[in-house]
C-alpha cells in the first residue's frame, strides 16, 4: 500500500529531451555515415520504426541495428552504433540540471522514468546526472514503454508513493496525459520555459499541495 505519511514530493523526470537535449544534426550525420542509412532522424526512418521494441527490451542490439540497416550487423558494429547513439543523447540541458541540483539541495526526492534501450542504460551508468536521482526506471528493464499506464503504476509501487505525491515532467503530451490519468501531477516540458518557476507555480495551484 502506498505511504502518505511524508509531505515531501517525488519529482519524476523523463531523460531524453528533458534532462538531455535533442541530438544535433551533426550527431545524426555521424550515425548516418556509420550505418550507411540517411535521414535517421526522420520519424518514418528505420531508426524510429523499431525503436519502441528496442526500448522495451524486445530486441537485442544486434537485432535492432540489423533492422535499421536492413542487413545483418555484427556484434562489434552494433556495439559501435550503440556508442554513437548514446553519445548523441548525452548532451545535457544545463538549465534542467540546475533545477535537479536545487531540488536535491532542498531535500526533495528525485527519480527518472525513461524509454531507453539496455545498451544505453549501461553506457550512462555513472554519468554525472545519475548522482542527482535516487531511483531510475528504464523501459528496457521494466519491459514497459511509456505511455503505458503500467509503467507509471510500477514506479508508484516501487517508490511507495501515492499519485498525488508525484510531479512528472516529460516532453511528450501522450506520456503526460497517461500520468495524469492515474492522478499524477503531469507537466509538459517546454525547453523555452523556466522549469523552476513552472514547478513552483504548478504546485501552488495543485490540490495535493494544499493537503
């Protein structure tokens, strides 16, 4: 049963396009050159068509990159593609890092829920941003991909938190909507906004903040 004895909130953050910034055109060009497949950034590309299955842990690295390339890829080459892929998603949003550090300094509880393949999880282990979050939940480990409600339910159960105790920040409207459907305080991340101010203002009008 969820604990409701603490007044401290959980702040649950997405990783890609929130803690990290989007890959640059140069990043995509580097990956395209390595794989021999152009315009991987396009939503209809083989990179994205098979990404949900890769994020969910349903495909190995070799299987995923073979589908991206359209031919069998050796383990050594797929490992290299994973390195390039992790690199392009490793550019951190310093403004969001400032918010995380401020929340941590105030004693707030931080966690991450991200759709991320296992190979990238391994490469990010020990990255500087990971020290700021007490709990990390990745789709490849959960075998659940946002916006599946079960992914949020797993997080709530693991954190032993009631939905109203959690503020969730994500750049995907579908993910935010799924969180809100469970009673989680979901906020759509906008890179141009002042996240610290948005968090403060949202809690000021949140019913749970007045309990």
